[in-house]
């Protein structure tokens, strides 16, 4: 008689579970908040989306690079970077030398990830002149067979159509919800819930920093102090001129137009005026008379051509954009079937931007489920007579 075997103490593996291997290019404020958000939501991702993950590589320009096949200790990575340390302390020296550039990092990522689906998360700083090196990062990742998620506006503002087509040809996703409007699911909303609807234009307040500055100015505060506050929170761009001169908004405007309206805009093609010509007294006076200045992005299609502007606008109190305080932002989508759709986020910040990355990760997981369902369908063939 065979001995009775004890019941296994190990939990059964979820047959629907997909484990994603992640590599991060950039580990600044947004990248670190994303990793913290992943850890906070791990149980929900497992329970509700059958999604697990491990981060097996992080590369930065200031804090070095670390890679480990079994997955990196993310708490240690965060502590090292926030204390000014080097990620190389976490690198698995037994594997290979630390990759010397981002292309080698992406190639090594492909070698380390075994058979798991790979996702490259790109969160580097915007170069408003060319969109590089982010475009190159995205392209290299796509060519390596990895899905790509980015918060960098450069790829969408300078090379969206080419990268979209390259990703489709490679059978991977190229997603960028976190590039505009923080956590507002604008791109997902249009893609997933507005079939046959044509976006004919949009207006929006797309930059949290400038909206906060204008709100402080209305109350008699200093624009310089308001900007310093946003920089201290890690929300303002490292180069403050990108915010106050309207470059960040112009890049977001081009990205939105390219994705939602099939435009071919770049930040340089957006007619741009920043906040530098606005005085605190002008902003305060308008506010006292029931009107508000906002840095407004506008895009329209006229006679087949799409054009855009970014400029301060003095708005009536009944304008939906006039109700935005502090770090709030919003976009008004003009559509052919549904009229105007107003999407508002009352609070913006690092968590909201990181959430954009998280939603894209879940989108990749959902696409895998849909693909598996399609592949499992037995389509009967017509019997020859």
C-alpha cells in the first residue's frame, strides 16, 4: 500500500497568470513613484488582472545601472537613488558587466527575461528640440520585441506614426497614457470607448505647474515662489523654462493632436506664448473682476490642416477651463457625434502620472487575454462540394 501523501502547502498557480518582466529607463520622481505604486497595487493586480511582474533592470544617467535576472530589490533601489547612491551596488556581477549604454541595456534585458513578455518603461526627461534620446530608446525596445510604455512626450510629439507602425509590425504595444494630463485616461477613453467618433479639435489646460502658478498669482502670491514649490515637489520640469515658456504644453499639444487627430505636429509647429509676459497685477485684476487667466492649448482642423496654439487666455467664469485651481488640468474634446466632452482632473501630481503608466501595463495584459481568446476560437471552414 502506497503511503498517503500530504497535501501540498504551496498555493496552486493561477493558470491565467501572466508574469511580465520590466526594465526601467530613467528612475526619477515619476519612475520611483511608479515602482512604489506597483508594489502598493500588487495584490490588486494579481487578484483582478492575473498580472504579476518583476523589475530586472533599471538604468539612469546619474545613478548608474543595475540588472538581475531574479528581479531587483526595489526598496533598496529607491533608497539608493534617493540618498544619492549608485544602482551598481545592486547589479548581479556574476551575470555580465554593467551595460555601458541604453541600447546594450535593452539588448541585455532581452537576454535576461527568459520567455516572459517584456515591457520597457521609458521615463526620461523631454528634449523639446528633437525628442531624442527617448525616440531611440522606444525604437530599440520595439525592435528587440518588447512592449513600450513612456511618459516622455518626445516620441509622440516627434515620431508617433512611425513608432506606432513599427510596434504594430513587431506585434508589441506602444502606449503613452502618462504623457499628457497625468492620470486622466484621455487616450484610453478615445481608443476604447468612442468607436467611430471623430475628434475635430480640443482645448485644454495641460500643464499643472503653470496652472498652480496662475492660481497663486490670483491670490497675490509670487510666481517665482509658486514655481519653486512645484520644483520641490518634483512636479515641475527640471528646466523651469519648459513650463513657464509653454514648451511642455506645446509638446503635449502636439502629442495629443498626433494620437487623437492623426496630425503631424511637433512642438516647433505650435504657435506658443508662455507666461513671461503676464504680470501678477494683470492676473490679479482679472480675477477680481470674475475672469481667470489660463495657459490654454488649442487645436483645430481647418480645410484638412491641423494647427495648434499655446497661449495665456483670459476666460469667462462659465468656461469649464476657468474652474481649474492649483494643479488641476482638463481637456475639452470636440467631436463630430457627441459634441463637446469635458474631462477634468481636480488634482495632478506624481501619483497621477505614475497611474498613467500602471493603466498602460494593465492594457498590455488585457491585450494578451484578447489575443489568447482569438487564438482559441475554432473557426469552421467551408466544406468543399
